C-alpha cells in the first residue's frame, strides 16, 4: 500500500525541497496532502501544482460558526453563558475562523461565574477583539488594496471608505495608502479632474504633518473625492500607445524645422529653417508639422466627453480644424 503523507504549512518548503516529492508522487509511493495558508500559485512550484488538485477552504459563515458552538456545547455538556445577541456577536468576533470561535468559547467558560450570563457588553469585556485576517505581505493585503482601487474606479465612495477603513484597522501603513491614492488619481481620473492629483498629494502631505489618527481623515477625504470624481484613463492609454510607438519606430529624427541651430553648419543644413513661432500666429497656433516624415502624424490621446476633458476635446477639435486649414 502507498503512504499518505500530510505536510502542514507546505509553503515553508523551498523549491528544491518541493521537487523532492515529485518522483515518489509519480511512482505512487506516497499520496501527498499539503496544507497552506498562502496562495499556492505563488508559494508552490509549478511542477508540484501540476500533479496536485487544489482545494480551497473558505471562511465559515455565521451559521456554520454557530453550529460549531452548538457541537461544542454538546461535547462539554453545558451551554455557553451568553444571551442570544451575545452569541451572534461571538460568531462575528471569530471572523470566519472555526478554531477561533472554539478558543473564544473556552475563554467564556473559564471567565463565567456560576449563574452568570454575558450580554454583548459583558462579552466584549471578557474577550479581546480578534485581529482582522490580514497579512501586509500576502493575499489579505493585495485583496483589499485591489478592492479599494476598484471601488474608487467604480465611483462607489461608501465601498471605497469601507475597504480603506478595513486596511487601516488591520494595521496597514497609511503612507502606503497615500501613495496608492496618488496612483489612482493619475491612472483612473487623470485629466477628467486635474484637481484629483492635487488633492491626493495634499492628503499625503497632510498625513505627514499630522500623523495618525488625525492625518487619516485627510486620506479619507481623498478617498471620497477620488471616488466621486469623473473618471478617465485616456491619458494612461495615450501614454501606453506613445511608448509602444516610440519603441517600434526607433530613432527617427524630428523635422529639421523644429531643431535648434546653434552653429552655422547646422543652419546651412536647414536646422530650424522655416520654423513658425506659434505665438506670432493667429490664436497662437501655427498648425505646423512636428512629426518625423517616416512616421507621419499619430493620434494617441482621445479624451472622453467627461469632466474637464470635455473642454480639452473641444480644444483639440478646434486645433485640428485649424491644422487642416493651414496645411499642417
């Protein structure tokens, strides 16, 4: 018969150690069962994952936790000295962790005097609030910052505040959140509301001046502002498109008309010749060509009809009309 090998915290094995399981798994010597609290996609190597089936254990809901408490009472032969409301609060304290709810139940039995029944306030005095499930270097951290980013992008200020508060409550560094808010202002709001970046930078600076907890309110204000601002990723997409073109097109020389001519030789070569100084043109717009001849005119930035970019779009359309009229 083969051997069933259970390895707890299997993510603690390094890559070479994980590889040692492969030959005995393949020849049937062992059936490997590994348990991990980490994301197996990151913590386990691909060869091991390809030979395994991944089963994900979800957090228990309140009904399941209350069921566990009932089983514990049967095994102990006594009821928990809690009011119905306190019993539900106990399940919430466990935060989806079955082992935690049983540990808390043991604390209550130890603390209760004969005939004593705890209400919600009494329960809070007996047990300390369980720390939220959150690891600043692992899935909890990345899941919540992803949720915060997407709720701001989705213009839901209440959900955004909820995830923002979740992260602060779990001990996240407010400076990390401040940096992410600046990123969101640039990436998801952009020029639809140019004030968004100013607000994000001001919130970060305010936190540096005030610290916690007062400075956290400035970050909360910023969360609300960003979530309620008009959204646009047009500048982000334009930057990506321009970068792709720059890499693909190579080192093309700009038109000589817009190159400096500090020497006589360069002037003789036509550098700066026929350059049109835009301030001397009607509407301060000459409409001249600025693109390398081998590339031709490109269009990267396409602002939507939202927020301040509505005005930007009007300007671009007006300048394009003038450009066509002036042959640029």
